[in-house]
C-alpha cells in the first residue's frame, strides 16, 4: 500500500478509495498467477508418469513414484526422465497443455483485472492532475482579495 501511496499521493477520500481498489486488484492478479502455476505444478507428476509409461520405460525403477508423491508434494524425478530422453521442460509443456482450459480461464480473469487496474491508475493520475495545490489556493485567494478591494 505504501508504494502506491508514494506513487499516487492520494488527497481526497475518493482518491483513497480508488487507491484501495488498485491495491486489491494487484493482490488479486498475484493470487490468480499463483493459482495458474499451481494448476500446472499439480499436473506434472501425472504427466511425467504417463510419458514414462508411453515411452515403454515401465521397467525404469521408480517411475510409479511420480504419482505416489502427489499426496506429499508433487515432484518429478529428472533422472528417470533423462533415461527416456525427456527434460522437465518437456513435461512442463505437456502439463500446461493438459491444463490449458483452466490456464486460459485464469488468463482471461487476469486480463480483465489488468484492464481494470489500468483504468484505476489513469483515474488516479487524472484526479491528481486536476487537484489544486495549497499554494495555488493561497495565490488564488490573495488575487481574489486584491481584486475585491
């Protein structure tokens, strides 16, 4: 919040409300990006196991450990993948493809939030540009008092 306060210097209460919305949207975007990464990460063990089976490497020791690790912490044994000439990037690509529907839905949500964030930033900049500074108010009141006398 302090970074946004320093950047936009809200004055009136309505600027604070807009700033609060802006901070919340940034947190939402970060959360959805984490969710997207989690979808892919959770697909990795299943994808790795399937790729090893399809490569005919069922005799490779420990290939079933991909799935058994899901309960504890999803992980992939890169040595097993190397034996069938695959890398973790290959498995990640397939995992992204398998979870593509969810990833695309999350990307759409993130895109809408980013559009909203950009509008709020423009709104704050516009409000700040039209804000009258205290020095300007003093000069204006001085000029008006001189004109009146």
